[in-house]
C-alpha cells in the first residue's frame, strides 16, 4: 500500500515537473516569436526612414503627397503588426506597448501639422514644411531608438 502511494506521488511529481517545464518553454517560444515579429516590423519601418530622408528633398505638392504616403504606410504597418499579435493571441510587454503608443502619437502630431499645412498661405508654408521635415526626422530617430531598446 505504501509502495503504491509512493509510486503515485512520484508519478504526480514527475508529471507536474514536466508540465511546468512545458509551460516555461511555451512562454520562451512566445517571447522569441514576438521578438521575431518586432524585427520584421523594424525592417518594415526602416523603409519609412528612407522615405523620410527622401521627403526632405521634395517640393510643395509632392511633399504633401509623399508625407501622407509615409503616414499611411506607418499606420498600416503598425496596425498589421498589432493585428497579427492579436490573432496569434500574443501580447507585447508594457514598455514596448508604451513606446508604440508614443510612436503613434508622434505620427498623429505630424499628420495634424500636415493638415494645417494644407490650410496655410505660401508665406507660412515654408515654415510649417520645415517644421514637418524636422518632426519626420525626429520620428525616424524615434523608430531607431524604439528598436534599439526593444530588440
């Protein structure tokens, strides 16, 4: 009788250790996959940095078009990234989410200035355009910093 209890206890112990080990491995794989997805997002957003650098060399109407394209591209890529995580049932850590929210807020600020640019006269156009170029440059640096901290 004591032997049976010991066998059952030993079996339960081995089973629980195996179960906890499996859960821990699953968590590590999930973190690795999220990191892989962040690296993929980094690659996508690095193409935006190239577009931002090219934007500073464009003129008025083309500037607006290119800036709107960059904004749309950013919004699409971030939305795609978040949807992919949601579909796969994964979550990103709080610091990464906060950094993503800051990137979105920066882009929203740039978008607001771009809308303001559409309503300005030619005299103010150059000043606001210069401001937007500066904001885009800072945004590009923010993207780089985001990935330096989170990958």
